[in-house]
C-alpha cells in the first residue's frame, strides 16, 4: 500500500490549536489510541513444507487470528470478504498462513519487487524491536509474486524504502480455491503460506532472532480493489467523473486508525511462546508499557502538528496542552520536554521506575 499518497490525510487527524478537553487529553485522537490486537505464536516441531497447503499437524493446533477490519477501525464499514492468519515459529523461522476469502481471483503482476499493491495482495509488516524504525514489509499477490522491502524509518520521518533488500531464504506458496483471472465463475478463496527466516531480518546489521517470551510488533494489510468485467478479463473500476481507478480498500488485522500502514506504533503485538502448538493461549501483558508510551505518542503527534502550523516545535508542554504530571488510576508519571525549533526529545518516567523516550524522528526507546 502506498504510504506517501495518504500522508496528508493522516496528518489531518492532529489539530492542537483549539483548547483540549479538560478531562481527556486524548479527545480528538481516539482512533489512534485504540487497543492493538495480540496473537500468541506457538512453536512447531513439524518439518514445515511451504506449499500453500497447511497439512502439518501444528497448523491444526493453533487458533486463527481475528478477522481483519477496516484500516481506520471498527467504526468503519466492515470488509466484504473475510481475512485471517495463523503463525508458528521454530528456532530459525517465522511461519505464516493467511486465508483470504475471494469470489473473483485476480492478479496481473509477475515481476519481483514490482508494486504489488496495484493488484489485490496480502502484506505483512514486521518491527522486531518495536522502536518504529528499521522494519520490514513483504507483499504477495495471487500469482505468488513477491515485493519485499526494508524501511530505515517511516515515510513521515523522511524514510525511503530500500526495495533492493531481499529477505534471503524467504519462501512462499499460494493455493487457489478457484480459477485465477477467469471472470464468469465464482471463486472461493486463496491461501498464502510463508516461511520468513529470522536471519533474513538483518538489513539494519542487527540480527533479530526472538527468544521465548519476547513480543514483536507485527501487522497485516490486505489491499483489495473493486473490479469490473470487460470482455474476458477483470479491470479496476473507474470513477466516471475523474477517469481514475476507485481507491483501494485497506483491511488490516490490528486497526491503524489512519489510512497509512507506516505508523508502526499502531501495529499488533505478537508474543513468542516457549510452548508447542496445542497449548492454551496465555494473556499478553503489554498494557503498562503501552499506556506510558501513548502519552509520548500523543506528544509526538501534537509536536508535528504544531510545527506544520507555526514552523517550529513547541518549547513547552503548555504550548501543546499536555500536563507534566500524569495521575490516572494506578499510573503516576512525569513528562519532560526539551526542544529547539527543529528538534525535540521527550521522556516519560513512572513512579515504578519504568520510562520511555522519543524524539522528532518518532523513534521510541526505553529509558535505561
């Protein structure tokens, strides 16, 4: 999915020059602070064959994810077709299985690293350390054509996609339940199976191999175009007033709250369990960390909006209508902000000793 073309839409969410509600500093930004979804990845001892056919016993022992929803959240129109996934892992590889309901199987792109989201596709985004920088994106269409790339940082922070990066050792296969590119019949679905070697996720020159108990930030996006039938082929539906293709639909696992997948702080939590497939799902405990980080993300969004409007970052929390002291339920924390016209950094420190820091590039890290 294109990030840049939606950037202005994304930024429009954030307005800071009107008085904030006295009781809720998140008011007006609710879509960006819904709870991310979570999924537990169990281990497999099977010899995994990547053929698009989930015949290994482990696949039958783990749960499907929730069905995908609209990228902006549950308050938007529900997707027409169902999409869900399963995950497994072993010491070397993350295994992915995605099931996509589809009555009209269509794909046109065969060249690797072409812009696959011009077709209907499925996309996975992976940020191993959750700092929103140095993350990976892999896209696949129904031809099993692959587009993989590495992002040093999000587009909003000046990032440029490194399309020349390839996930070394990556394998994928597609199983079609229907006939591809044959209008006039009704298809059922397509399934994608992937094997992503952890050692392939090293474009930042830092090897990211999960250990049991670790949580990664991951999300999935399904790009879906409206189609017409012209003669014996599918074509994208066109807006008669502009002559352009109608906008694509963007359906995701964990809602972004904005039409832009390149907000990694909005991705879901994937917990790597030490237990084998078939074990019961443990609860994923991330609420405390996320609650603290949310205040820094609100500060970040407000700072970016402030600079767009006034040409500089706010030098004080008062200018962006944020309190220095947070006291809500069991949370007590203090926010500190340092800023110049072109840069800023901020920290939040809780009374239990935990803390996080963020800067104008949107990189978020724990305070050591």
